[in-house]
C-alpha cells in the first residue's frame, strides 16, 4: 500500500531520516517505535505530506505522493497533540471537520457512544480535561471510513476503560482489512494490537519484523525486555 524509497530529511545540520526504505503492506497493524528524536514523527509527517523529504520518494498505491493531496482522503490521522480552538464546542468541532472532509461515510455517533462523550458535546473544548480532549481527538480520527489510519500516541491521557475501548476499536479495524500505523510508548498496548514492529534509531530502520521475531532475535521472552535489548544494542 505504501512504499518508502530511500528518504532523507534534515533540519539544518540535524539528519532526522537517513535513507529509510520501507514497505507497508495493506491490512497490517504496525507499531513505529524508537526513542524520542529517532525520526518517528518525521516519518509519519512525510507520509502525510506535512514534511517534504530532501531525497527519496513515497508511493501510495503505486503513485508518488509528491505534489499530490487527494491521496490524503484515504488517511485518517490522530496527531500526538491536538490544538483545538478553545472557543468551539465539541459538537461544533465535529461538524466543522465533517464539512471540511466532505461527503465520506462517517460513524461519529458510534464513537461518541463508545467513548461516552454525549455529556460533553455542548461543552467548549477549552473547558475539557486532557483525557476528554483525547477522546474527541480519537472520534475525529476514526469516524471516517478510510483504508489507512495513523495514530500518534493514541493512548495519551486515556483512562483504563477508554484504553480497552480503543483496543477493541483497533481490533475491529484490523478485521475490516484496514492498515494502521501506531506510534506508542505503551508496550502492553503495542503487544496487544500490533502485528509488526518498526524500530527506528537515529533516522534509520533498526528492526522491522513481528513481535515473535523480535523476541527470537533478542533472545528475550518478554516484549518490554526485547525492546530494551534493542535500545541497549543501538547505543553500542
């Protein structure tokens, strides 16, 4: 579905991505992991067209995304930090996003119910807690029927019940054959929902494979210890 061909990105003298080659097949749920500053968000924003690589190409369904924007209609995106207008009510924000996106099929009622947001629909976003804002963020990201879903730290601020709801939603999306890219530091969450781990270190792909393959490669039975093993070896 997505083919990334030797992309490089620098911000001044800081080399953030260094020749990343990656194929993201349709229907997989992939965790993009790595320490802070490793290039995870830059990679995601490159796929979204929010960052332009200095070198290399990104293809979606065989077509180069450069100087294109229509392909974004096939992507639902949850940013790590959603800067909502504080003066808008939740219902007004959802309506605005629907108007911007156009005539796609939406399931906002389903997700509003799942995240118990009905009591907050007429409240202004500036008056909401961080966890409630994250639930609104998730509703906006999930309510369109797009084949690719990108979630950047989706568990941030969620209570245990909402976290279980999110896991069930992701499993449901997987059954629909959707492709999901997830950035998360929560190991138990990644292990519960993801098929493949992509570990980025200093702008390069350090590991790309299944969780079982990672455990085998690192000789660790526990996923958290396997990731810690990668980090330790990457520093060597």
